[in-house]
């Protein structure tokens, strides 16, 4: 993976992004704003399953209302995330937290899809899956921030140590 | 005591020392700060979109805002606590950082906008609680709120790229730090 990261980092596209003083902060800011959108959307879906919020609305209505926002948010997160990876592929691909984040992201998206199947049909969804989904998304945000601190977080386990 | 003295006191406190010496502190506190900021922004957005008539138009304004407010405050409290912790780790550089100062002003502006809305347009909410189209003052407050909170995030991220770091200069090194 590291040779690929080294190659990617030396491509004209990567160098162009790196040499901009404002592009990376701008993309990171958009990324964080979208985290707000996606995280709270997941939170609302989870709270609906748990019967804590929006109990007067059928689950299918809550899903129909918020699933599109979730999809839009995740799309923007993927796009800004992809450009951020291209700008610093070595830092990202050699970080344990990065791969853990990607794994948890896949789990988090699958978990929302499973919850969505029940919500759409107004069928009772698993409450423990709902709680787990929220925890997985919290972990995604956590390890996203931890990419910048691989040695501090992972110590000797880190490839950068 | 000036503001700068206060900043230095926070920086020199036990909390500041703990933040600087504990290797796990910064990543954990920063991650919590991002989560807290995401909660504040997202929950504020839900209320603002309702006020703008773009989402939840079949739900009453007071129901939407009452439901979200507890999460907004929980997130905001967590953001303030983690924010103070990060500030304590590098108090002097944050104090002198322009982006940090603009962020505090934008936060104050967001708070003022909310206070004006609460003391003004919101007082007649019973008349438009169920309507998709809210009064102009409510829509202006909602649009300003979105703009201010998104700006807070942008300026906050900029701090990390402009603040530099506090570091101790070894005794045998002669650094000329005078500004030309």
C-alpha cells in the first residue's frame, strides 16, 4: 500500500492540492459541516427506533424525510474525503485509525441500511442495533480525528512509530 | 486582570499542564470537540430548516425546537469544556490567533441572534406554530443562524492551520524571533 501511496502523493493532482494554502482547510471545513448533518440524521433515526423522538410520526415518514439528507451528506463526505486522501495519501494509508475508520464506516452504513429496512415498512427495528449504530458512527468521527495522531493513539502499534 | 492574564492563567493551570503532558489527551479531546460541534450544528440546522419552511413543515415549530434543544445544549456544553481544555494546552498562541478571535466573535453573534429571536419573533409563536411559512423575522434569524454556525466551523478549522505551536527553545540555540 505504501508504494501506491507514495506514487499517488507524487502525482500532479496530489501536488496541486498540496500546494494550495486554502483548499485543504476548506475541504476539511465542508467535511466537518457534513459530519454535523450526517451524525444528527443518524441520531434522529436512532432516537425514532428507540421511541425517544418523533414518536408521533410513523417510522416510515421519519425515514423518508431524513434518508435523502443522509445520502446527500455521505456523498459530500465521500467526495471531500477522497480529495483529502489524494492530498496526503501516505499519512492516511499508513495510519491505523484511517483503516479502522473505513471499516467502521462500512459497518455504520450497513447498520443504517438494516435499520432503514424496518423503518421503511413501519416494522419494529432492533433497539440494540440502533444503539450500536450510533456508537459506530461516534467511533467513525473519533477515528477520523485520530488519523492525525496515529502514534499518540496507537503507540508502538503505529506504523509511524 | 486583563484578558491576556486570564488566558495565561488558564494555560499555566494544572489542566494546561495535564493537556500538554498526556499524549492521549489532545486526540481524545479534539475528537470529542468535533462530535460536540457536529451535534450543535446538526440540531441547530434541523430547527433552522423548520423555521425556513424547508423541512418538517407538518410539525409544530415549538415541538421541533423543544425536541432538539436538549441535544444542542448537551453538545454545546461538551464543546465548551473540550474547547477550554484545548485552549489551556496552548493558551498563549490561541490568545494571539486572529482566527480564534473571529471564532469567539462569531459564537457571540450566533448567541445574540438566538437571544434576539427568543425575545422577538418567538414570542408570537402560538400564531404561526403550525404554519409552514413563518414570519420574516423568524426566517431571517434562521438563515443568519445557519450562516453563523457554518462560519464558526470554517473559522475554527482555520485556527489549526494558523496557530503554530508553543515550544521550548533549547538553551544552546539562539533564535531571532524579532518581527521585521
